[in-house]
């Protein structure tokens, strides 16, 4: 199965609410990254958190990493309709060199 | 503007034909990647290259081939040996001295008729 697995698969919320997506992985990592993909487009990098970091912020995004549980969460605060997209976590394993392994994503829908 | 350009955006192929997807970057990145994405799913690594004239197989390399003759270019050929080639193909690049993030092209959608 995929190194990164997101939960939930789909999430529908109202504008202004917060959205939380979770990612679990199996092996030790160097870093974990979150990407966003609008329908039919390429992925865009959002944020990277290293294995020795526990929390990171970027604008309305907050990422946490718990290496003991091999899990991460992405929180989007005060969501907007424009946040509607698929969100993927990706991990760079300690022994995977240049490879980045993606999960299957969470489809977020923000209703106006 | 710096970035990654994939072409064509849409491609139709008859069964038994080989097709080549183009990926060009002007970011001066060393590493380049090809991923496949099926509907509602994540990305699976096909091939990647960290340096000119060198590349490694990813998780689903069977039925695909690549070349890396120039730093800027990493074309992907989908051969007739690929049994289920209909998919969305994404090319990405990364500067090896950077933070580790990937920069993606806009993708190429291949449909086998």
C-alpha cells in the first residue's frame, strides 16, 4: 500500500470552517510534505516539515508531525471556496534517496 | 518565467502505438520525475533521474521508457507493452540543493482508443 495514506478520503465543509486532513505513513522519514491539486492540474507544494520538527505554520496552514505515531495533520483555518482541491501528503524516507512517495489524497470541498 | 512545461496536454493513442510525452524545465534543476495518476488516486512513480544520462526505475516502470540527454529535458515514452496506459501523467523537478519540494508541470492526459 502507499507510504502515505490520507484520511478522510473526502471532506465537505462550509466557508469559514476549519478543515483537518490526516496522513499516516509506514517507514522512518526525513521529511513530510503537503501538496495541493486543483482538478485536472499539476500539484503545488504547500509546506514541508522535517522529521525533527513537530509543528509548522504558513499563513492559514498548520502542519503537525508525530513521528512516534507516524502521522501528520494539515489544518486549513477559515476555509474559502478557493481552497476546494485535493490535498496530498508525500514522504521522503530515510533510505529512499531522491524518491518522494505520495498518498491517495483528500478531496476537500468548501461550500460558499 | 521559470517552470516546467509538459506537452501535449491531451493525447489520444490507438492500441499498439508508442507515444512520447515531453517535459522541459528551465529551473536548472538536477532531478526530474515522472508520475502516473489514475482517477481519484494518488501519484505513482514511474521513473526518475538525478543527473544527465542517468535514471532509475520507480514503482511502475514496466511498459515505459525515458531518456535524460539534457538537463532540461526528460521525455517519457509510453510503449505498447503498457497494458493500461490511459491516465494523467505528471512531470516534476527538484533542485538537489534545495529544500526538497517538487515543482510540477500541468500534466498530460493520455487516452487509449
